[in-house]
């Protein structure tokens, strides 16, 4: 009776992150030269892991190394974990050889496994039933900051009309942090979502993805303000909490706060030209330049109430000029800041209001 096949071991999330890091390192590897391989500490640092155990090697074992090694061995894949070595001895730890039932000095076999790893089509074999996006808690502050920096850089290039390729940004981040390019692309879509909550424009092609955790979204908001050097009143944590409550099947009537606490925040304000606002309002003559309807009510001064909106927002380095401003009703104004069709409405305004110039 034939022996039953060995049960395939599942790759966990830590193992997948480590695998992606090693795959990204393969182009720089020369299989016959261990000096081009990666040290235990290097891997630990690149993955932003906390140390668990007396050595970096022991720490890696419980944070993906054992999972990845067992998975490759049980599925007959190349021993790619042999890329991780003691940089002084220039060899993997004894556990590597033991797992594959090889003598501790079988260097020829080890280097042949690295050659196999370089040639192996890893993309076709990465498990599809787990994701390296991970829980929000698994994303370090450094990873989030790098993603926001890359996003804002692409957005600035888009506004300047400078060509760029998004995938190159994703690939560079993936290589640095050991996640897939797809994970960073999705995180960029989370950044787009945070920008919409802030009433800001988002990068074309990165449609807002709302599945961002309540711990990560405020961090993204704070990073945007820090990197742009424009302090703003935080709104994202509150709005995310509201959206999460709205998803509840049952929402009991809340007691609220009889004496809400106050806080003081430093914000960035822009000095505007009152003559620009007056000119735009006068030109509109009480009719919304977006929906073409009359102003919904008169203000306390008896004048038709319309709001002036900058097509390229001042927070995004837009000018305070009549060629970048329109008079619109409150509904259209909110849609331009927060609507899922905001980009379409902007294009409509550029076609409809002939004085507008793209910036």
C-alpha cells in the first residue's frame, strides 16, 4: 500500500511577508557569492520586526522564517530561506540543512538551491488564500510614512503634468518593506479615501478604498499634514467612527455629551483676496455655476447665498484667482469636496465655465 502524501504546510502571514522580501532581493543575488545574500539583522530591520529571542535568527524563526522554510520543504519548492545567512560565517544556520535532511557542510547543495530560487517562477506559486496586506497593526509607522510620501509625490507630478509610472513606486516600496506591490497599491487607495474625508482631491487611478482601520486612517491624516507642512484640524478619526456606527444593524439612541470637551488645534489658513470672491459671486448673479439652479436661500444680508470654491484647492497649491474659482450652491460645494463623483463634476465645470484654467 503506497504511503500517504505528506500534508502540505500552510504559509502564514509572516512567512508571506518574508517570502516577498526574499523574492524582491533575488535580482541582486549572485548564487555563487554568499556575500550578496542577506543577513539575519538585515531581514529583521527591513521587515520592521520587534525582537523576540536572544538573537535575530531566533526572532525571525517565530516571525515567518519557520513558516516559510516548512512551506517550501513540504511543497518541494526551492530552499529560498537559504538566502538568509550569518554574515560573519557566510552560511545559513544549521536548521536550514536539518530541515532538508542535508549534511551541515553541503555547501554545493545549498548554493544550488539558491540558483533554483533565482530561476523559480515564484509569482505563480504565492498562495492566493492569504493576503500580505495584513492587519492594520502590522503596518509600521515607517511603512505608512513611505506610502504617503510616494502618494504625494505622484500627486504633485500629476498636477505638474510630469509623466510617472505608479507601479514603479509600488515595486520600490515592496522591495524595501517586504510586502507585495499590490499591498502598497491598495494602501494608496486607502490614502485616497482619507483624502476624501478631509475634503481633498485624490490621485487619478487610485479610487478610494474605504476598508481602512480606525487606527491607521488618523495616522495617514497626520502624516499628510506633517509631510506637506500644513497643520490641520483632525477630522478623520471622528468621521471613520461615524461610518462604522452607520454600518451597525441596530443603533440605539445615544445619550450624547451634555458638556462636550473642547480642544485647541493649530491649523493652516490661506490669505484670500476679497475682490476675487466678490467678482466670482457677482458674475454668478445668484445662480450656481455647477448645477445652474438659483441659490437655495438668501443670507442675513439679503444676498443670494452661494459659496466660492477653488477648483484646485488652496491646500493643494491652487491659486486664489477668478480662473480657479466658481460660485456654487452648498450641495454642489459638498459634492466637490466629498462626493464619489467629484472628479467628474470638476471636468463638467471646466467645460461649463469658460473662464476656468487648469492648474
